[in-house]
């Protein structure tokens, strides 16, 4: 695929790690009606924080901290300084996947993920392989377990119990597997109050009352809010108003809105490429993936991580190099960002999007010209994101 064609297809995609709450609250979850939502604390807390299932010493809490729900490079460096034998650095947390070396974890806080290849996908550099090892960040558990039904960066787990089972099997090297009851207790614990970034989000989970965008507390945040307001785009007169909302809409600021009618956009989309794999700022190893299409044709794609395409087996817009649009409430607490942790700070996020919007060489759904994010724009967007508690 030519670069110009690629940009044209990808530019109407995730549209910035910005946000907007639309007027539509399609997903309004509620926690266990008629019961104390925190009653799972006693039984689930031990399983989440202490149980290793006879494995390598890791627990769920090893990779999902109380403060952020994830692990950052700074966290990893501090833990290595305190204890070089911390379970974080075992198995897929090590450089070679066998417990040797901590450089990748300390620099990027990524783990080695072995992802099965769909039946129609092969690796050109290893045609017999039925899986590929990729470097991915650890998804935060803040807000997600109770408020986002799409689990994992590529959406490959259908529910929390399946996610918990896979996480234990894939990362803890258990000698005994959790029971169905264990898994349910872990899932219930992940819906308790300590897993929310604010009382506003906790109230949403318990009552179904969706959060609303905060008002700007200063001029910068007020200007930043305009990027996230759910309005029709005006690419000629005001191309930045509502720009972030295109892909960060809905109650959790994690789905596409109704104002981009150009295919393949659809209301409520959850997977998009924002060219993180294409830019590959993390300098991760690349592979050539060959997809056999439904018409029998072959498509070869070089990528460090094709994302959702390894779940769907397709190279369409919402699959190739596409990842879950993450909820952005509490985003200031959950660094690093993107599936490969290539953005360590919100400033890094904005620099990525500055390059992303400067990239198109052909007209896109956002208008005929590239969009230039100024330093003021980026500072304003960050100021507003910091209000999303």
C-alpha cells in the first residue's frame, strides 16, 4: 500500500488522545443491584493481591498498582532498585522472556506478549510459526473493569473472568489454575471502589448516571475543552472544534461519534489506528505478516504490531494496526500511553498527534489540509485532560 493511500485511509482514525462526552449514554453499566458492591473485597482482595497460584511469584497486583492500575518505567526502575528479584522482572517482564535482563521493562515497561496468529495469517520470516511475540504495555485497571466491556488493547478477551484466567496463565506461570469461583471473585474485586479514578466514575458504575465534561477552570483548559465538545466538524472555518471528540466520545470518552460520515467511520466504533505502529517511535522489532483475504488474495503487511488484525484476521480500517480507543477519565494518572508505551507523558502524546495530523498528503474526512496543532493547542488539551479525574 502506497504511503499516500495509507495516510488517506488512516487519517480519519483515532483523532488524538483527546476526549468528549456526547449526549448519548449507550453504555450505562450498573454494579450488582441490591448488594453491597464492595462485599467482594474480602474474598477477592487476597486473590488479586497475594495469590500466585504456585507460579513465578507474580500476583495480579504485581502489574496493576493501586495508584495507576498499571506500571510505568519510573515504577519499574524504583522497584528494581529496591529489589532486583521483584516478580515484575520475571518471565515476559525480562528482556529475553526467560528472566534475564530488565532493560526493556525499566525503559518502556512493556511485557512480551505471545499472540496466536489467525488461521489465515503467517509470518513471512517464520512461515511455520503459529504465534508471534510482541511488546505491549500493561492496560490500566482503573475504571476499565466495571466501565469498559472491551478488554485488552486488542479486545481479545470477552469478559473479566476470561481476562483474569488468561492473565494468570500467560504471565504468572501457574502450577495450578484458578477455579471458576476464584476467577469470579477476582472479577468482582475489580469492580470495587478502589478501582475507580474518582467518585464520579464510581457513581456512574453504581447508578448509571454518566459523567459530564468538566468546565475549564482556567483559560487554557477552557480552550482545550473545545477540542472535546461533541459538535459537527467545520474543516474550513474551525477545524479544531470537536476534533478530539471524533474518536473520544460517549460516556467513557472511548468511542467514535456520529459526526464523521465518511466510511468506515460508524457511531460507537472502538478500534482505530492512530499510526502508533506505523511511526514505531518505540523502535520495536518489525515482522512481515501475510494475510490470506476472503477472495483468496494475499496481503503482506510489515508492522511491529498489527493489533486488532491478529484477532480478526483482517486488514480493514478497524483492524490493521488498530487498538482499543481507551477510556480517558483519569488519563493523567495512567501513564505511559499507547499500546507500546511509546508516549511516557501527556506531552509525548501530544507530540505524537502533532506529527499525526501533520502527516496527510491528501484530503481526508477532516478537510483538504493537514491540521497543525500549535504549542498552545497542545498545552490547552493537556490542561483540560488533567481535569478528567
